[in-house]
């Protein structure tokens, strides 16, 4: 982004104010100006006031979901570039985000340079696929997320769909998913 003018004013949405301010400074150094919001109502208010050209939205906004912000933002400005970032990635939420109109889905921690490339529409260079299998715990997490998406987040209905007890499902949801690959398989 060096030497280019700012794309437009953007909207950064996360429930962590310190993270928002740090991200805002980092993006400003790369030519992106932005306004901040910590919840859906505040984000929609800022979007109506500033008509941002892009939005970087966290998936989890306290008790709210960043997914619920995508369509209203697209209604405010149809050409808005929307990036959803999350530390709780799953295939189900990635698919849902893209279906709702997000342009990109990034995993935290994400660098400001990676965000800037995504905001400019540059594609990340895709590495050669590894010949490793996805750990069973990660597959289970993806399957649970898909069931939750199909039941609109209803844990009891998802448990019935998965053929497990509600409390067992709640315990599994309290744990974070395992890594994409086992630690011993990672290259340094």
C-alpha cells in the first residue's frame, strides 16, 4: 500500500477496544483510515454516518455475532469490501460468511500487511498442499460447527442432530479446536 492513497474510510468492528486502536494505527500506517465500533448497533450507526469502503469485522462481538453485521452493511453500501476475522475458525462459519456477502475470511492473529493485501483484493499465495491428514479433533470441531449452523446455534437441537447429549456437546464447545496439523508435523 506504500505510496498509494487511502482506499476510503473503513470500519473496524471488535469488542476489544485496545485491539481496535492498535489495528487502526497499523492500518493508518498503510494508508487506510478507519472509524471504530464495538457492537453491531454502533457499527451500523458509524456505517450510516461515514459510508465506509471496507469493514473488518470480528466474528465474536461479545454476545453478538459478526455474521449478523454483513448483510446490513452491504445494504448500506453495496460495494463495501467486508473482511471477517476470527480466532474461532471453522469451515461452517467461513461458508456462512461468504454466503452472506463477506469478501474474505481471515484467521487471527492476522498481520496488518495481510489485512491490507486482502483490502486491496490481492490473493494470498497458496502454498503447496501438505500430505498430512487433519486431526480427528479438528474434524469433530468442524462437524459440530456445521450442526450448529444448521440449527441456527441451538445447542439442544444440534446435540439431537449429532446423536449426543447436550451437556457433552457443551463441554466440547468449551474447548478450543485442535491445530490444523499436529505440532510434530510443522516445519520450522
